C-alpha cells in the first residue's frame, strides 16, 4: 500500500485537478489524517461503554435511544445518523457487519479496520458467525445465541460488551481503557 | 445491482486476515482519496451516500476485489467526477504522466457515456440524507414489531439495499425506525421516496438451510417496498 502504486498516483492526480479548480485545499489531506487519528476513533465508543457500565440510568437511555444518549458526548465524524446499541449478555452475542459496502458507526468507532471492509469478513460472518468468531478467539457456548446485524440502511450498530469480571473498583476512565474496538464490533469479548 | 459488492454468504474468500497495530490510513494516498471524496460532496458531484455507493458498485469488478477499500472509493469518485464533467480523462491522464505514472494503468472507474439517469444539480439543503425524512412523511408504518414479512424475490440493475442472500426469505420485524430516504430511487436522482424502515430478523436456517449454524440469526434494515406481509 505504498504511495507509488497506480492508485496512489491517480489519487494524487485527481487531488491536483481539484485543487487547480479551487474545489479542494492543499491542507485537506492533513486535516483528514488529524481528524481520524486524533479525534474520531474507538476511544469515543469506549467512553460510551464505560459510562454505561457505571451508570445504569445512562445504560437504559443508551439501549433505548443510542443517538440521543451519545449526543451529550458531542462526537464528530459523521456516518452515524441513527445509532442503535445492542447489548451482549450471557445468552446473546451480537456482531456487526455490512455485507453490501462497509457501513460503520464512525462517530463512536472511527474508520473501520481493513478486515471489516474485506470480502472474507463480509461474505462469511452472516453465514458462519460462530466459525468466524472462533477465528477471532471468541468461543461461544452452544446455548449462547448469535445475532449478526447486517447494516443495510443508515442505522449504525455498536455492541455493548459485557463488563470484564476483574474490573471491580475501576473508575470510568480506567474502564474505558479496557474497551477494545473489536469488542464494540462484536468480534472480541473482554 | 447484482454486482460483486453483494458479498453476503459468498464462498471462497478464506480466512479473515487481520493486521496488528493497523494504522488508520496505510498510506497518504488513502487520505487523499478521503479528502477528494469530501471535496466532491461539497461541490455537489456526490449528492448523497446512495449515489456514491452505487458508483462504487459500478466500478470494474476485478478492481472491486483487488484495489481495496480506498481503491474502490477512488474508482467511484473518479466515475462521478468524470460523469459530472468536473474532471476530463485527458487531463487526468496527463496529470498521472506528469508524476511519472502510467496513465493507462488499469483503473477502476467506469463512467457512463451518457449518464442520463443522474441529474447533477448542486447539492441543496434537503437533497441529502441529513435528518430523517419522517417529518415529511405522514402515513403510518405498514408493519409492527412481531409482524412476519417476506422479502422481494428479484434483484434490480440499479442500486438496492436488499442483499441477494435475503431475497424471497421470511423474517420477523423486530424494530420500526420511522421513514427514511429510499436508496433505490435516491441513488439515481429519482427522488427521495421516503418510506418506513424496519429491522427484520431472519433465522440462520431460513437463510442457509441445513448448513446454518445452530442458534444464529441475521438482522437486516429493510425498506417497506422490499417487504410483503406473510399471511399465516
């Protein structure tokens, strides 16, 4: 994925043509890189999860209306017009995909990892979720149901993972540090 | 569109390959593509996400699989910029050659010669998806949670958000989300056609038959026009 492959030159050429026409600023690329490295990423979703773990009233609001509940965090990032948060329990495991493209809740998770956008995950997780989850190291009991959320419209999904058993006494910030991106997609447990 | 993008349930792609310590952008050109996408949106060339997604569906299928996520975006954006007349292919090839590249290297973009089905007006307030359409859409939802529904059996050459693996399948409505812009018309500049959106749950067995893993289900967010009532 270096900058000398044909797509890289084509992107650079397109950028130059748009800059010439005044449709794009030369600083826009650096702004994009800064936004999605520093401000919009899974650290935002982790804060939401940690608050839900420590504040039952917030958790109830989050599960009832994710969009309204995260409004108080004032995240940027787009692609999250309507957020639905789905809770993992002892009897139900949730996992998120977009088989038709790569829809993902940018405001809370940032930009998706490469594997989320690649054909293997998109094709397989709807058909054989238990096998795919096992490859990620998630081995579910037979009696645990698996629900795969295929994001086929503008609703975006985030998984509320179960709180780790050994996290008693941790404050909200310490809990947020324990929450991984993969757990909020549903391909990891904490 | 029955394209390569409709990947749900397809066999043959093997293991999910993960990177350790994956960066947000693997190279600067990926962020360039992101910036170009934003500029094309601001200029009204990309009018809404549906049109952009359909432009990606229309790229070369081999490029779809081989060029990666930002390569697909690049193909979709170039398609729309050329169709809108904002970028001329001769200028683009000259700019590539000026950077020492091969202007005839295989590219993903596939602009129509006459994209008569797309109306390239600059984006105006209300022409995009921002905000739900429910305020402009009075009629009640046809289905309530618990309703059994069957999906449309056929595909379409245009944009749609009903994946092939879930055609002609029965499921249960588990959530009603109000009215939303209809991607199948909005992608083609044929109107927002707002309609109710439902989350429908399908059992693994309904989708995959005897090969389904036990105790699994898939949910999809489906527009009212895709659904019919199942009479018991």
